[in-house]
């Protein structure tokens, strides 16, 4: 979901190296040979004030934007702690609740496909504002629902809203941040999604499902309020020809005393270059030279989704009940507490261990976790070691979730930005996003039916998919850590 933002980040990075060298030469020629102490101190003080002002505004903008990421997590996590309450209050069948749980992914699929056009037409702030309004409507419809149909309509609206947010939030963050902060601040998007899921899991065990829907309005309101006080993306303003607004926004982000002339020229050069590239179509992805890139990109996303993550997250509480817990509250809280620190650890390890080792480690742990959970449910069905079943199931699900969060959740999105050439990144990103949301829908819709068929068999299937992921990564996926985009492309086309 964050792929388009990372795409733009890396595309800018390719050009920045060339432009930056020219800037350094120009700066060296323009500096005075003699600088008096007082003048030097004043210059340093002004630069320090500019950096502080720049950092403050960038952090404020990022904080506002990731309210959308938090909202994303709240929507995804909502169905797990509320399953029993909604089904009891509204007398929903298993099929009806499966539709409710999974329809969010249909809305998100549509929103994600339209998100690029919306963000280009309304601007980054306009797209986030529209998404927040859709989410507010969705939460209110869910809150007032007395039957399955309005419940599904509300959930669909939420899906559409987060589908747009999944694109525009990381794009906005990547476009406003200086290059030395961009990687770390962009990572906050994924971290806040996990935080939203975890908080929803925990709060949902304390309050009713209707009150939890009202609580979902808080990040929406925070996003709408914050958008009133932050600047629009300078790169979008430059792209649509709003020159004066572009310079004002960039000045607010970089500080009133900062020299923005070099970055201004750089952004304009980038936009000219981007617009000069030929428009790629979906058929271009099936050319032989792009075959391995497409196989790696789509393959990683298929394995990510078919590992069962959205089924396990969406219906976690009922899974714990089937494993012998009196309710799903304890397990759901434990899942919420595990996800945030492990996701943060994965972000730290990604550039130290490399993508491939962390992916294989993550998929291996997820496979073992699924097998443990499946074994626990098998023991429960055959009345073997009943005293150990709940602990074994809890350990298996926490191992699965922790392992998934360590690498399999985030790394495929990072690699999407690295394996596609610049001329097809846009259309490739759309294909990958579509595949991801379709896989998410398939898993979340079929999970309850698979559990009715065979609860241990369901987890054994997911464990097998995770094991196949290890083989896929080992045989096909290239290592991208510490390599230029040209080196990666050469490897993929060989």
C-alpha cells in the first residue's frame, strides 16, 4: 500500500545525486573567501533556527497524515473483538458476518485503484479530507445499524476511505520530508497502521461494538482538524502549475531562513523528466524483460495474503474461543501488545540483515506458528492434552503474528519500489495493489468457512503457504539491500 510513495522516493533519489553534485559545485563557487566571526555565528544561528523550524513543521505534517494510517488500522482491526457482540445483537449468520468482515477489502480495492487519480485531482490534502469524510460516514452507519445490510454499507464506506488513505498518506509524507528523514518518517505509516490495529483489539475488549465504532471517529476528526493547519505537498502544487503556492508551501516546510532555490529547481526538473516518460500500460508488464520483476512482485503479494493474515486478524477472538478460551479477550489483547514492538524491530533490522534473510526468517516463524495453532486445534477436537491446548494455541498465534510483522508484512512493499523500472512503476504498483486487496478479500471471506470445515486444517494450509514462501524467496527473489536500482534491474533481467 505504501508502494507508490516509495516509488516516488526512489525515483527522486536517482535524479538527486546528479543535481546535488551540481549544487555543491555552485555553492563552493558562491561562498565568500573570508567570513568574519560575527557573520559566521549569525549564519550558523540562522541555519540552526531554520533546521528547527523545518523539522517542527515536517513532524507536525507527518503526525497529521499518520492519523489516516491509525484510522486504517482501526478499520482493519474492528471485526476481531466485535464478532461475538455483533452476531448476538443483530442475529447474523456466519455467512452474513463473513460478508461484513470481508467487504471492507472490496471497498479498499476500489479506493486503492482510484486513489492515484483522486490524489492528482484533489491534491494530497483533498484526498485525505475526502477519505476521512467517507470513514466518518462509514462509522456512523455501522453505529446506527440494526441489520446486516446497513452494517455492510458502512463497512464498505470504511474500506473505500482506507483504500485511498493507503496510497495518499505515504505519498504525502515522502513528498514533504527532506531526504535524510524520508525513510524513517515513511516507516511511521506502517507502524501507525499496526498501532491502530493493536489499540482497536485492546479497546474492543472493554467497550461495546457500537461504542468502538464511535471511537473510530476520533482519528478521522483529528485528521480533518489537522489538515486545516498544514501545507499541501509542494511537489503536487508544482505538478499542477501553482507556482506561488508551491514556493510558499516549500518555505513553510523548510523554514523561513532556508535556501530553497536548489530544491525548487530539483523538483521542477524531476516533474519535467517524469512527464517526458512514455505512459506504460498493463500489457507492457508482460514483456519478457519485465517478466521476473512481475513474478517477484506479484508472487510476494500473493504469498503475503495467502498466509492468512487478514483472516486471522479479522476473526481472532472466535479463533481463541475455539481453542478453549472462555472468551477471545485475553488473546486479542496479547495480539495487540505483540504487533507494535515487533514491527518496529523489523524496520530496524531490514537494512542490517537484508531483505531475503529477514523474509525467510519471518515466513519460517509464521509457518511454525500456524502449525502450532493447527496442532492445538487438532488436540482440542480429539480431546488430547486439553489443559495445554489454550496455551499452545495462544503461543502459536502470537508466534505467527510476531513473525509476520517482523518481515512478511512490510518487506514485500519495500521491494516493490526496488524491482520495477521507473517507466512501469505506476502501472506495476496498480497491479500489485489490486492483487493484494483481492487476496485480502479472498482470505477474509473464506476464513470462517474454512474454520467450519476444519479448524486445524485451515491453519495447516496457511502454514504450508508460509513454507512455500521460504522456497519462493530462496529461489526467485533477489537481494536488494545495498544495491543500486541499475544493479537490481540487471540482475532481474539476466
